[in-house]
């Protein structure tokens, strides 16, 4: 197997857009989650992570920090 796999924090606008596109495909299109439930307004306060395989956006997740814990949310592959 020669697949180049990387997981990194999404820090650029391009990476964040790739995360949102993965989530859109998985949740809104694939699972029929209403857009207003998926895009819940909490993304700006979260850290986002992008999974790439051979340079192609393949997965995403967000981590939202609350007062006393971190919540791993919106995991999409």
C-alpha cells in the first residue's frame, strides 16, 4: 500500500473549506441531516482536523472545548 495519509489541524481557509465539504457530503447529502443542524454556528469556536489520503480530503472532525472538557464532534469519513 502506497497511500500517503495525513491528519492535521485545519489552519488555512482552504483546509477548513475542505473539512466543511467532507461534512456536507457525509451528513447533509449522505445522511439527510438538515443543513441548519449540521452547520450549527459552533464551528468558529472549534478546532478542525482534516484527514487526507494521497492529497485528497477524505475525513474531518472538530474539537470543541467547553469549560471543563473537550468534545470531539462532527467526525466524518
